[in-house]
C-alpha cells in the first residue's frame, strides 16, 4: 500500500501530459523518416500528417456551442503495423497549420495573432479509448485537457506526449478519438497537418503474460518507506505490443518492446509509472515511481519477480 487517500478517476482521468497527441491518429497519410543504428530495439520516426481524414476540414465553430469530432481510426502503417513506445506532438508546427476563417470572410486567416494575444479562441479536450468504445469515448476515454488556445497559441507548451496507457490503445491497431471543442468566437476550422515524433519498436514483443510473484521495496518521502510480498497478473495477447497488469489494489496499461514493458496506471490515492523487464533467465525486475494524488508524498519502488503461472 503506497498511499491512502482519495482515489483519482480511472479511465476518464485527465492526463496533464498531452493535448494533441491523439490528433495524429486522425491522419490517413504520412511521410516518415527514421534514424538509429537499425540494430537496436527502437528507432525515432518523424511524421508530418497531411490530412485529418476529412474530420478537421471546414468545421464550423459557433461561440459557446460545444463541437465534437468523433471517429475510429487505424494505427498508421509505415509500411507495417506501427508499434509505438513514445509519441510527441510538435505543438508549434501543428498549430502553425491551423486556420480559422471569420464569418463572412472568404480568406483563411492564421489562427493566431490577429487579435489580443490573450483572447481565448477555443477550449479543447481530447479523449482516447479502444475502438469498441466509440459510442462512449467522449465520456469514458482517457482525457487530455481541457486546454485553452488563445490568439497567441497554446501558452508555454512546445511539445506534448502521450502516456503509456494511451499508447497501449493505439498499439492494438485501432482507436476511438473524441475531440471536444468549446469555441469563444465564431470561426471555421481547418487543420492541415499534425507534426509528430514517435519512438517505434523495431523488435517483436516477448511473452510476458502470466502471474508474477515476488517482493517489492519503496523508498518514499516524506511518508515512511514500505515493502513486502507482491503478486501481479499481466494479460497480453500473443505477440501484442500492448499489455495490462493488475495487483491487489491498482491497474496499469502500457507497451511491450522486446522484453521491456513500459506502463502507467493508478491505485487508491496515487498514480504510478515504470518499467517491467523480463530477464534472460525468465525472472523479471520492475522499477517505478509513484506520487499521491495530493502530491503530499512520492517514492521509487523496485520489484524482483518470478512467473508462477498463467492468468
């Protein structure tokens, strides 16, 4: 037990780390380039998505009226299924492609810079969920935001990152997206592209599914250290780059590259993220960092585990 307190909402919890990460998934076409030695487990791919699959073309925004763009999208393929370990959106380049046309005007006006710098244009919230949840994604999806975009852009944000739970959904091959926009002015919206840098997995996902048992120890501050026995269950479809695990009090989702499982999730009163690594002898180690919902306490934990059965 890492912390007792009010439990943070689960699937619909607001993620402060990203806003536009899921917007990349609307694109149907992309150019890419990769860098790396070719022999490692990961490579960096740069994408410039050139369309929004028609979803962000001539979208009418009426001041005070909530506008939602909802759809199910396939994970981009370059050329095969794209397994993501990380996804970062270049906010400046993306917002630079946005145009907002004033009512009665025939000219597409740059979205930013034509009025008072702090004048709000639109509040945006993004929701991500499995494709099977398209009908409820706006209510139950992982939420990013709300963020207020002003005339001068998205203040103090240069890039935004998706968390591992979101990447786990993306890596299943299809994803439901809801973009909810509350405009403060009447405009017509167009988005030309979404600029993305992604870290992709260049190897297959090892089998880490099973019931794992062992011990854990947490170094915490300012609350007391703790540790003891732990049993966790990992579920993973054969060969999948996505996995889920649960222990006695918390649940986590994440991505698998080789024998490395990156995850994030939440328990009662805290959130946690970390890495599970399957060793060559079949055992595993896990390291993570947690923080209480009220930020009153945090810590780093390490686990030593052995697989004792199947889920």
